[in-house]
């Protein structure tokens, strides 16, 4: 009986150890399988991350290409705009005609126009040699206007100083006739009158220009094709033709 009991006990222990070993092996197998599953999932996630990064990189490249195309397009528009606006600004504000004025003496004369009222009429009859006579001096000039540029001058006008010496008679300049550089010079006839009083022996001699002409000033106003105004200031200091080209109308005209 004792032998059977011992044998039974030994068998039960063996069976128990066998069960434990099988359970341990099963757990080990399950753990290994679970680890393999986790590794697969990690690899799948890494693959997804790589795919996302690749997609983002490609998207960034396409975006950069798109941005470059936009920048190039904007630059092309700006270049075209500048190519149009700059010549327009130059034509309107900077490309100007240049009209010049020259005074040329045509002829001059002096004539007696009568006895001066400044004589002493209480002493009659008057002594002809000592009697004051009035003389009219007349100077005739040509104002020669030329266009010394390749730009046509439109709506030309001659302006004189508000206060200052001016001609006694001036032909009108046709404001509706443009002055081109290929045209012949425009000639305006002018006259200047001045009275003198003296006795016959001291009758003054007429000069080429009266003294006051040294302060003569003339202003030419004209426009370019864009109707921007330009000016030429003519002065006759020391009886020399001087022309100055300005953008703004000077004061005093």
C-alpha cells in the first residue's frame, strides 16, 4: 500500500511538472508571437511615417516650384509695366521741345513829327536853330523762332513781362500751328517806337538797338504731344541773344 501511495504521488508530481512546462512553453510562444506582432506594427508605422515624409517632401517641392512660377510671373508683369510706364513718363514730363529766339535788326528810321510843345512860346517868332523839334525813331526787327530739338512744339505763345520794356507792335504768333524741327524758322515782325526832342543841330543818331533793349525779356510757352508745358526765357543783355530752357513759368510774365 505504501508503495502504491508513493508511486501515485510521484506520478502526480510528474504530471504537474509536465503541465507547468507546457503552460510555460505556451506563455513563451504567446509572448514571442506578441513581440513579433508589435514589431510588425512598428515597422508598419515607420513605413507610414516614411510615406508621409516622402509625400510632404514632394508637396514642398511642388509648392516651391509653384512659388517660383508665381514670383517669375509677378516679375514679368512688373518688367512689362515698367517698360510701358517709364517711356510714357519720359515722353510726358521729360521729352521737351526746345524753341529758341533770335532778334535780327531789319531796318530803322527817324522822322521829324513837329515842334515840341516844350518850346517857350512867349518868345515869338521862334528861332529855328534853337527850336525843339520832336523826332520819331522807329526800329524794325525780326523775331526768329526755331525748334532746335526733334520734338514738335505745340500751341506756341509769346508772352511779355508784366512790367518791363516791350515792342510797340508785334505780329501775332499762330498758336494753332505747331513748330517742327524740320520746318523753316518762324519769323515774327516787330517794331519799336521812341520819341526824342532836340534842336536840329543836336538831333540824335539812331542806333541799331535802343538802350533799354538790354533789359528786354521774352517768354515762349509751348507744349509737347502730351500737352505738358515748357518755356524758353529770352534775354538780350549786352545785345546778345540768350535762351534759357525752363520747366516752370517764371514770375513776372
